[in-house]
C-alpha cells in the first residue's frame, strides 16, 4: 500500500514503529538528538525510495536494521567533532522490570533477586541479542544480521544468556550448596 | 497450535526460544490461554518448565524510559517536510523564531527567474505616521494603534484586525491590493489568504492582494519582515523590494529593506530561495539556509555570506540578539523599534556591541544595557536620548 504512494500508510507505519525504534535507540545511546535525526533520516529515505522498496514481509526487522546503521554512523560522526565523547562499541543500556517489581508473586523473593543478579551480569551484547530475540520477537537470522555476527555466534550468545538465568532458578548441586552456605553465613 | 511439538520440549530454553510461546507470554489472549491451560493439564510434568520459561521471559522485559507522543510527532512533521534541516538547527530556531519552522512546508525547486521589468509599484509613505494603517483597495482606511497588531486576511475577502472583522464589500473577483503601514514603535503579524505568515517590523510597509488569483503570489515590501511562506509549488511567492526580488515556493526568511539603510538584506532560515536585483535581466542568486544576501545600494553589488540566522530572526520574538554590530547600527534599530529619537556623538562608528536586548524593557533600560556593555554614555534630555563615547 505504502509502496504505491499512499502517505497515510507512511503515517501508519510510523505510528506503529517509531516509538519502538526510539526506545531501542535509547539503549544504544543517551543522545536523543542523534536518535531523532536517525529516525527522521530513516523515514525520509523510506518516502524517497518507496518505489524501489522490495517486498519486505517484516517491515519491523527492516526498520530496526536500517535505524541501527544510521544511528551508529551518526554517533561516529558526532564523536569526531566532540573529543570528549567516544563511541562505546558495546553499550546496551537496559533496565529490567525485575529490578523494580516482583513479576510473579508465587515465586520466592530469593529466586527473583538471583534472577535479577544474573540478568545484570549479562554482557551488553548478550543483553542486546536477547532483547532483539525475545522483546522484539525477531528470528535468529535477523538478530544476527542486525548485530553483524554469524547466526552461530548469535545462537551461542542467546543460549548462554538464557542458560545462566535458568541455572539461577535451578542451581546444580554444587552451586546450590554454595548459595545455601552463603545464606547461612549471612544469616548469622 | 501444535501440542505434539511441545511434548518434545524437555528444557526451559526450548520454551523461551519458541516464538509462539514468547508471543503468548508477552501478549496473552483467550484462545492461546486455553491451549496452554489444557497443555499443562495433559502434561503436568512440563508445568515447572513452562512457569520458569514464562518467568524468565517476563523478567527480561525492559522498563522503558519516557518517549512522549509530542516528540514523535515532531519527528513526523519533519519527515513530511523533507528539506528542513535537522533538529539541531530547529531547536535553535524554535527558541528564536517562535517555533514557526515547524509549520513550514518547503519545496526544493530552484527556478531561474529573469526580471522582465524593474518595477516597484509600492507607494512608500515617507511622512512619519503615528498610527498603524491598512489602506484597502477600495480606498477605505482602517487605523490601529496597538503596539503589536494581528491582522488576518481571508480568501473570502474578510479582514480581521485584532479580533475586529471587517466584512468584504467587493463582490467581483479581481486582484485588489491592500497596503499595511506600521509606524515606528509598533509591530504586526499578518496572515495572508494563502496561509503565509508575515511579521512586519517597525516602520515597515507591505502591499498584498486580498486573494492570490494569478500564476504567482507577489507582495511588495519596504522595511523589515520575517516570512513564513506557505508551500505551493504551483504558485511561487515573490517578495519584491525596491532593490531585490526574492522568489520562493515555501520557506522562512527575513528581509530587511529600509529605504534609509545603505544595504538591503535577505536571510534564509529554512528552504531554498532565489534572489536577484529588482532589475531587467538581473542574474539570480541561489540561497541555502543560513546564508545572507546583501545588496549594497551604492555599488549595486550583491554579496552572499554565512550568518548566524538567530541574530536576524530574534526580533520576531521581541528581542534583539546582536553580535559585533557597530553601535550606530544597533541604535538605529532601537530607534525604529521604540520610535524615539536617539542622537549620536562622534567616534561611535568604531565601537561595537554584542548581547541580547529585551525589547519588552523600556528604551531607557535597553540603552542602559548598551551603555554598560559597550562603555558609552547615555543621557536623556526632554525625551531625546543622546549617546556619546
């Protein structure tokens, strides 16, 4: 519809995706100006090139991918002008809901705080991969493309992250003993 | 959904990495709720796996920072008006030009114009006027004496001056020119029938048609005005001053063309315009945002340079931002704005002033600021100010 030149379709795509893009951007940089510029660029290009757009069945993936590329280019440019700011390659600034509330009232607080600790122990790249896979509901291939890594290492990043979280919920015998001892000593 | 598939899931990860499962956890819905309830009922040994998986998925959900709809709308407006500069420039403008840049639709076409005639049919009233006036095409004159006057011209011919509406008398469709005269000490903002918004500075005159019927939209200006031109590629907008002719499709820019000044200037804020001398076969000059075009009356030369646009648009918001301007020029601006005589002593030409003058203050405060910043002395004698070195 949009490719045929319908501007309402642009507005629709924009209202569906702009906020998500903005929020993703905020995890990569705190510079809102750069985020806004990149979103503007992204959609302007979309308008300009709409006749040449291929059939994307997943516009969300296409937008995230192009947005990240524009954002990074912009951040590099900025850092060139501003000697005080350097581009940190791997930041992924995300606050998990678990840090603020108990998600599941049935589970013990113990498990929640362990889970929270595990989450915050994830590397920035793990956080990003998991975020794209689970919160943005993208496929492995798409996450890999966005992060510019192989599908194999993408799978590894994610499965290691999830395993580390799962293990805190069901610690193996040794780990469990350590935790028990810790609890015991801290209780004294 | 396929229950068979999930029977083979033996570890928590299997569920966490299953798109349909994730989608259910994040967006639960009746139909899927039923599926999972009956699945757990049939496969009770999977319950722990499913609970853990759901817990982990939910704990991974971020708490998002604030992004307001307003912020998103602002970006959308800028996307629709593709040629506008990006936010950095706009933030600047919003501060200094009342946020108008957001309303502007801009066309990117540049056209070479050849002036066929040097004409400036505006009869500039040179005798000082005390009250603001609008002279209608039918000869009627309406006066106003508010310091800031808002004028609105509708396409139906109705004219509104500060909420008073004057009904259209003429019935036939023809180009009729109205002329607005703003005395020194007053300002006005005018909305034309096409939606173009113009801020007229003190001591300026503008002549415009009640309705734009021809192939072009033309207004005549003497003095200084800030234009926020409504985009219309079919009907280019021309600002014609005694010396310059500026062609635009839709943009915002400032024109200063007082008869008593030695130069006429146009400063482009956003969009693209072409300008040329108001002469036969004059060569045109393209302008890009941030550029100033200066016409030197004595040499008839046109010069172009880059300037800080906020310095030129600031008067629209009621203050003047000045950087390194000869103090005599600053005083001339102040004199116009307040309609007060200011006499100057010798040797002031070489002294410059930089700073921000709030035009809501009264003139003695403004002059006191200038005196302080530029080390000149100001005295008042029977309502006349005297500035000396």
